[in-house]
């Protein structure tokens, strides 16, 4: 069984910071691109940021300059550093891996974590 486990969400005031982490289970050998998505109540899930295995990044316009995505390939972990948070950043944040391969060669595509709530209060 494979897992993506998010952590680091919570309640923060406007202008505050949070760091989200997403760790893949230890049986994962390799992950291609990883990303963070978010879904606010009544809205569609949207891409926040993504990062390739080589470190190339992509950000939604709404978070550019405030959020930073990074990854530790040795730990199969992706991070999202969020600063200058705004009420409109309130959402459930989901980690995604576009393609994971386990040590015994099983492939998983478009795999999601369970989500972590981020609430920004004014």
C-alpha cells in the first residue's frame, strides 16, 4: 500500500506563515512531478504549485512571490512554504504525485493525499 501523508496545516492569522509537508510511504522508489492543490468550499480544486523531479517549479499567479514549493528526493517529500497568507488562501490543501513507482515495480499515477486544512483568519 502506498500513501501520501500531508501535515502542517492549521489556523493562522492574516499575514502569517505555514509550512506544509507531504511524505510518500517508504516503499516508494521514485516520484516524477509532485504538486500542491487546494479546494475551497464551493470551488473547484486548483493547482497551487508543482515541482518536477529535477526541481523545475510552477506556481499559480495568486501565490507567486508568497509560496515556495520544494522537495527532498531522498525522502520523497514535498514542501510548501506559505507566507503572507490571506483569507482567500483558506482551503483544504492536497498533495499530488503524477507518477510513483514502488521498489517492487508497481506504478501509481495521479495519486492524492488525504488533504490538510489551512484556515486564514482575519
